[in-house]
């Protein structure tokens, strides 16, 4: 009968170190990249659409020489871009 050799303490320590390293530094996931694109998209889309709706309402309630809708859509794009930028900066610092 052939007996398997016992694992030495060095083998166990080496495996434990590899497992801890893998747990602490996971490989990048493709789904994380898709999630980042989604987060950036929503960060820009929500303020833009909100600005459009607010602008349509202000055009009816308080008409001016300029279009509230266009002005607030542009403001929404700028605010969304700033939100997306800060989110990307924060995610970049984590890696």
C-alpha cells in the first residue's frame, strides 16, 4: 500500500500565504468595468434629465428670453460630469 506523504508545515504556510494574497488582491473583474460604465452613465444621465424636467417646468411657470430647459440641461451635464469625475478619482485611489 502506497502512503501519501504528509504535508509539511512549510507547504501549508505557503498555501495559506497564497490564499491570503489572492483574497487581499483579487484579479480585476470584467463585471466591475461594466459596473463602472453604468455608474458613470447614471451619474451624468440623472442630473441631465432632472435639469430637463425642471427647465420644462420653469419655461411654463417663469418664461424668460432664454430657454430654461437648454440652460438646465447644460447645467445637468456639467454637474453629472463632476460627479462622474469625483467617482472615478475615488475608485482610482482604491486600487
